[in-house]
């Protein structure tokens, strides 16, 4: 690898991270964060790894070392939650998670002594709560969002229940999962270390990871604890009771996480407040409707996580709740706290479209951000046939405008012909 200086090592790692559709704008704060999470040697090695999943044999070839030594290095990175592993046809594969939801959060999902979590939290606070570039890029750089809100199921009426789809239910997602992990809420853990206490005094142990991510985090370094479906549903109930908002990966099938969020600590909800009326996450398909029974008590205004409710004077010279539909997430927390049952949820007129799976979301975001080529080409090498087929399969099902954008970024005669034949 030649003589790479410390500065070059972390610069190369930053460039490797920004090969993702979701990246991390380079600032002095980011470099200091990377120095806490990665040793200089780890930064050098990870900067060379592919974006797509790879085996220890592949890493050994890239690093010019033995497969055994590569496996040990990869194992150590998994223990630190800087990589996650999976098994495909019995073969162990590794991949670097994106910054968020990914290695940034994983570092604070349990108490650990190998890094200074207070110092790291202060750096995170500077990077995400003071500086704006990362948050703007994460939540507003693409039309397709990283996360989406789940409606609070206990407050749905019988009429609502008829229309709600399975993938709109957090409970259904939990029931369908093989692996469920429970960890510490990264957001509130960070704010606690940064001397910014949660205004709601919300519980910390409510962060749910799902599927292979949960298994990897639990088996490597115990960043999460594997739990059964009953305990996971209990976590949901505790979160409902604490008036927290459920935000999961913005996909219909096999989301990787469900966070239980408060408006004072969660980066997404903070972004909703700070950059209103822009939406940082996909809303539910519901919107609250204020009924004439509103007593004007103001409890809904106080509990709204994104400040979408205000109390205004009615024609009868009394205060009543008013909802800003442009800002509202449709979470249903306001319905839950209303003592006079004067708020109901109704379906939005325009339904929210949710990507099918992670590949669908990645492709949409890459097209919108102009980085589709990064999903197709990796370290100047053509992606494997399975990955290519998945990406092309999504593109062929997109609307014509998105297909045209994809074709320009891919710059492929082959893709042009596929699209033409489809028409």
C-alpha cells in the first residue's frame, strides 16, 4: 500500500464512505469522528474495500495478505460494528454499512469502553446538530427518503384498520422477522453525553434492528440483544406510552430498523422542526382531523414531535387545535393524548408511495442524486451478475422519466436497448 500518511488514510476513508448514495460531507468534525471510530491502520484497509458485499478471500487479495489474516481483521471490524456480516449460500460475506442508519449509530447502541463515547457524542452533536451539511444531505438530497413513519396502531378506528396495509404496521413487520435486536437509542444516548437531556425523559432501550443487521450486531460485539417477537411488541407498547414516534427504513419488505423517536433528540424529527415544511422522512398515509368537540386544552400541541399543531382562536372566541398538513407526519401521537377524543385520523388524499425493498430505495435515491453509476461500478470493476440483475430489474419497473435519468447516468447501450424493448 506504500507510504500513506495519517491524513491520507482518513481522507481515503472519507472518499470510500462517499462512494455510497448516502454519504458524509467532509468537515473537520467528520475526520475527528473517523479517528475515534477507526485506527489509522483500519482506515487504510477499509478505504480499499468494495461497496458491495465481499468475502474474506476477496479482502485478502485486495490487502495482499493471507485469507486467515484478512478474516481476523474483518472479524475485529465486525466486533466494532464498522462492518456487518451475512451468509449467502453458506459463505460468509462482509459489507460496510452506510453512515446512517449505520456505523455512526452503532457506536452508541451499547455502552462500551474501547472508545470515549462522551467525546464521540460531542463530535456527533457538532457534526449533526450544529453543522447542517450532513443532515441536509441525509434527509433532503433526494425525493425518496431514507426513513418513513409508522402510524400508532392502537389509536386506529375500525374504519382505519380496514384500509391499513400490512407494511404500514410496525407490529406486522415485527411478526414477519426472524431476527430482532434491541439496543440503546443512539439519539438519546448521544444527547445524554452531550449534556442535552431528553425533554420527554423517554426510555433508552427501545432501538429495534431487524433481520441480518440485528443478527450481525448481536453476534459481533453485542451491540444489540436478540429478543423474541413478544418482547419486541412490548417495546412498541412502551414507546406508544411514552408518546414516541416509530420511524423505520423506507421500504415495504424487510426493513433493517424501527426507531422509537422523540422530537427533542431524533435527528430526523429535529430536521423536520428546523427545516419545516420540508419533510425529512416519508409520512404515514394518515392525517389528523380536528372535531368540533375540541376543548382547546393544548395537550396535542405540546406532544406533537414536529410542532405541526397550534392553538388558534375559533369563531366562538375559544382556543382550538389546528393542524399544519404540510408539516404533519401522521404518526397519531396527538390522537392518543386528546382527553376529549376530538381528533380522528383520516386517510390522506394523495397516498404515499413506499419503495419495495432496499435495492429499490437505493436505485431511486442514486438516480435522484446522480450517483447510479456507483451502484453499477465499484472500484472501477463491474458489479457481479446478481447485483447487476437486481439493479436493472428495479430500473425496468420505474416510470419513464426515472428510466431516462438512469440511462443518462449509466451511459449503457445495453440498458438503452432493454428500455426500448420494454416499450
